[in-house]
């Protein structure tokens, strides 16, 4: 009567570990990309760059001073700050090898923390050398790429959950077929379908739990290793998941085990009802 309980975890546990690993990695990628998308959106929200494009440095500086004066005069645009020329030169220095940035007619850049592009364009419409651009416009392709990657990773996580349900269903049916003689003896001794169901699903739940724990351990090692590599890179890369994200990752294996148990119960109930 205890044949199923004495069996060691086998292929089902390994498959559970693999699907749990894939699901956790995909979920971690989804959560990390969600955090990155929020950071980009917050950084680019209402952020405006005003450019003064003029080859004459004296006239360019005069127009830039006029732009800052007008911005200080109008409320609702936040603080205006001119980007130092040395920072502008440093931005393009890696791309102009052999040419001094001082020899180029670089625009004067004025950064605004908030504002509306249309309203600013109307304020400077009498200054033909002034261009107003939204910082978020240049970031929109990156945001679309992040959204696409999030959709792919979410699809992988859902596929792993569906694969878990299918694997659990096949495992339950295989256990029922393999132990048909034992289960027949239990029936003859008066065991009910509910008791048999509890016996088989208990074995599946145990194997699923062991596999999910193994997949969780490997996934955590991979996630932490990648996070440490991103920390070494620096340059503003945020490698930290929020506390809520970590809670989701830790609860996902439990949900995966629940999916496996429910799928196994459904398959067993259908098989037992068809049995004579």
C-alpha cells in the first residue's frame, strides 16, 4: 500500500526543476524590465532639452542667455540649467577621433526638468536658432524594445506553467497505469477513490516540491550572479530587484507546485471515474 510513497523522485522531479528554473528566470527578466521601463519613463517624463544651434559662439551664448531669461520669467517649467560646454564636448569626444571638440560648432544645451514641448516652442518661435526636443522622444525605441522583451519573457513564463500542468497530468496518468494492480487491491480492501486520489497526488506533490526547490535554488544562483556582474559594470545600471519582486519570485515555485497538483488531481479524477 505504500509503494508510491516509497518511490524515489525521478524524471518528474527533474522536469519540474527545469520548468521552474525557466519560469523563474523569465519572471525575473520580466520584473527587471518592468523596473527599467519605470525608471526610463520617470527620467524622461516632461524632460525637455533646449538647443541653441549657431556657429557663432558669441551669438550662441547671447541667445542661450536670452533663453534662460525667458524660462525664468515664465512659471511652470521648473529650473533651467545650461549644460557646461565641457560636458557637451565629452559626450561626442569618443566619436570624433583626431578632431578637437573645440573646433566644432557644438550647440548650447539647456536642460529642463519639466515642461511642455509645444508651450516652449511658442515661447521661442521668434528665435530661429532655438530647437526644443523632448528627451523621451529619443528613448521611445528603447521603451518599445523593453516592452517587446517583457512580452517574450512573460510568454516564456506562461509556457513553463502550461508545460508543468501537462507534465503533471502525464505523470498522474502514468502512475495510475503503472500501479493499477496495487490500486485494484486497495479498491478490493474498501479504499475509496478519494483515498487513492490522496495517495497518488501526495506522491506527485512531494516530487513537484522537490523539483521546484531545486529549480528555485539554481535560479537564485543565476540571478544573483548576473546581478553581481551588472553591479561591476556600473554606469547607472540598476541590478537590484524590489522587495515585491523577490517575494513574487519566491512564491512562484509554490504556485507551480499548486498547478501540478491541481492538474494531477483533474487527470486522476477523470481516470478513476472511467474505471469500472
